[in-house]
C-alpha cells in the first residue's frame, strides 16, 4: 500500500523534516519518493530504514554530485529522491546507525551550506519586497498626479507577503544558526 | 603550506588503512577495526576526506578494470610522508604527556 502525504517544510526546517521522516519510518512507513511538498511512503517494518536529508553543493545531476551519490551507494546508502539540491538518503537500520557526518568539521560545512541557502532566500524576498514597495510608491505618486486612476495595492500586498516570507524563514532557521554557533565553538576545541 | 599542522583522527586512520588498496566500505571497516570501534567514519565525512586527500596528492584512485567494480584507493608517497610526520608529532605528544602525568 502506498501512502502519499503533502507537507510544507521551510528550507530552514531541515532538521524537523528529517525527524518527521524517521518518525514515519518508526510507524512502518518508509519514504520511497519525493515531489514538491509531496512525500510518498510504502508500508514496511517499523524503523526498517534510517533517513537523512542533505543539501548538496550542486544539483544531483552534476558530475560531482553523481560521483558522491554513487560512492554512498557503494557503502549502502540509497538515494530515495531529490528536490532541487536536497537529496533524501536512507540506509537499512540493521546495518547499524546511520549518519552522513561523523566529525564536527564536515557537519559544520553542511550547516554552513544550509545557512547560506536560507540567507539567499531571505535576501531575495527582501529584495522583492523593496521592488514592490517602489512600484507601489510610484503608483501612489502617479495617481496623485492624475496619470494613473488606481493605486497599485497589489504591489503593496506582494511586498508584505515577501516580508512575511523573509521573516518566517528567518525565524524558522534560527535553530540552524544556533547549531552553527555550537559547532563553531566545538570546532575550536576538538574534532 | 606548513607540515606542522596536525591531521584529524579520521584522515590519519584513512591514510593508515590505505597502505593497502581498499574501497570506501573497506576503509570504513578497517578504521572501525583498528580503533576497536571507537572511530566510526560516516559516509559523507569519508567522501569529503577522500576528495581532499586526492586533491592534495596524499592518496590516489586505482584505475578500475570494469565500471561495475567499486573504486579502490591507495596511499601515495606523499601520503606516506604525511603519516610519518604525524607519527613524530604524536610521539612527541605522548612523550610529554607521560613525563608530566606518568605512565597511563
């Protein structure tokens, strides 16, 4: 039996997403495919697989990424699906614990990559918000001058939406920034 | 780049395990065995370390006969030098530790 779930996880909520996938696995539902906000599960044994989520440096279709994915396959880590640069991996629980990173340095590198992506998206939203505010302000000016006969409230609306998205992602990704600080501190003392 | 920089535990053990040709999974096994289960390399960390060491010329990939065979790696002369330098550093650390703390 195939189960499909639709869920939205913000880019900054990757830890929650991974946790959710493992909670589903504990219930016996094993992820077999992903789409945009769409998760497809097959029925299996409880905790049959351990799931990990990774943000790659490039799209999974590039040569470097494919080499990495192939290497992982050789050590028993299977790619279940991908979305943009996010790749969903799983490994059989019987083969022992599964984590992609075993030292601070490599974990830190991964978190930095995720943090950068979050900052990009926040930045783009803020830029879009500013653009839209300008359009709105201009439309007010031209309306007052009698050149336009309505004010572009839609631009204001979009601007507010963008600011909302930026703020939302900023808040949700606070856990990422917190972990980054922790790792950086740890990195100064040990590996 | 100075040779006085310490190797991480993972890199040191990977280099040691590659005195014989091994593929990825073999490296993971060998390191776990050598460290009696204390050091368990995760796949992502291992891949990153291998890529960096190849760039630095400390290890090399062996030409694989068929596409189906898993890629094998082995240490280079430069890699052997790194291990020997590291051994000296570790010996110094151990000697000083024992002088101050006594035999542990």
